[in-house]
C-alpha cells in the first residue's frame, strides 16, 4: 500500500507533536516509543510514523508501538539517522512498501512493523525484563545511598502561593492522566485544591479547563500558553544550580524561582507541597513503576523512592482511579430506576381527590359487571 503526505520531523518527539497536523507523516528518532508519546502522536491524527531508531529495542515491553497500530498508524522502523539529512520539514514524500521516496528517488528504507511483528518483538522483551529489573533495583539502591542526604534535606524555595493546610493536586502528563482528572472532577470542584502542573501537566490541566496555580519543571515540554497563564513558575535546576529552563522564561518576559535538586520534577513538586505544609497531596499521572522509568530512560528511581518514603503519610496516588470502578447501566438497572421514579408519582395520584373518585367509580363498575 502506498502512502503520501507532508513530512514533519524532529529528533525529540515531544517537540514534534506540537507541530503535527492530521494526515502528516511524522519522522522521529525515538528508541522504545513510550505510551504517552504514542497517544500524543495518535491524537495528532497522523497516518505514518517513520522512526530512525528502534521502536522496540528489546530492553523492556514498551506499549507505544501497540498503541500506534491500534490507532491505524503505519510504522516504518529503523530507517537510520541519515533520514534527517535526506528530508526537510514540509517535503512531500511517498512510501511504497518499506521504501521512502522523495521526488521519485529512494531516500531511505526500513522495516514495516505489523501487529504480528510487534507481538513477536514484545515477547522477546518480556524474557529480558527480569534482567532489566535486577539492574534497575541495584541502581535504585546505589543512587538512594548517594542522594538520600540531598533529597531528604533539600532546601525548598519560598513561593507566593499558600499551601499550608490545603489539599494539593499534582498533575503529570502520564498514563491515563485525562481519564483520571475527569474521574476526580467532583473532588476538584468541591475541595478546590491548589493545582501544580509538572511541565506538560500544566497543559493537561488547561485542556480540561483547569488553571494551574503553580507550574514546576525544567520547562522543556510545557507550552508558552501555559507559562503565560498566570501560574507561579518554579524551574527545576540541576543540583549545582544551573537552570536552562530559566532562559526560556526570560525570553518570554516571565519570572520564576529555581529549585536545585536531583531526581524528577514530579518528585520535587511533591517535596515542595510537603515542605510548605500541604495537608494532602493528590497525584495524577505520576511515574511510579519500572516500566514508567524505563520509558523515561532512567536507570533507577532513587529520588522517587526517597520522596515517597518521606511524604507517604499525606500522599494519595490517583493514577488509575478511572479504572477502579466502571459500571454501565443494564436494562434491568434501568427498569428498576424507572420503577423507583414512578412510585412517588403513583402515590401522589392515588391520594389526590380526583384520583380517589376515579378509583371509587372503577370499583362500582367492577361490582356491577360481576354482579357482586
């Protein structure tokens, strides 16, 4: 089957997603496509993904390629990094089989990933997962020994937003974050927690008409719109104080404070809330298992392990809450519901004078008919 379309390319998938339009062909350099990236690509309405790298390298069973295939997206895999030298943004290309044509000239080729091939590759990765888990645990413990004094004794920056004795909702653009946010919509409306968006999590909030009070992160995957929304800005800096994200804020004419720390931005968001007196921390979309961290390319989860140990007494992880209880109405349920709604109506009718007279007439008619 042939595919034609406009090329959009970027070595960073999260940057490319912002420029994609329906029908585009996305050219990426993404080893082990993760689920969040895959869902974002699918939401953009593209029809083909050309990956310079291996979509499934064999390290672990990453779900991204499966998500793409279920969305009807063609994956041309391992075409090589030189594809970025052969193509330019906006080029009109054609894909025939496993070959890429520009102006009727072959400029690259790769492997078409079918569902069968994806399943085959994923089976091999599951056999390798035990080794990856062993390395992951060892790295976590090693980093935990090195970072325990840093994580547990971090100097937290002062902020303007008051968190004392308040609920804090921390939103990360992780798996099922949209469904989980919708599932706790009543909680958000009634309690009105302070909302902290972690990088792209701020955009996740805006998508559902929730305005973040604080945005924290290295500022590389959050939109200008979110940064200009009026939220207080906290830049995640390296432990030595370097903060590349601050340069972006300056270019936008915005101000913020830095938070030098190792680990992930979602970890320091939790520590910020904890140290400023939050009574409860509700986390949505956070990363908390080995697959999450392998997808982010991290060798361990020391900072997350230490952070959750420190704040565990007030932390509620809302990830997956949308899957906790799902029940659809059956016909039987609907019948009971209608019957229950009719009962009070029938009672009102029966005790009303006109209805009582009608009942008496029916009784008289019944007796006359039967000769009673």
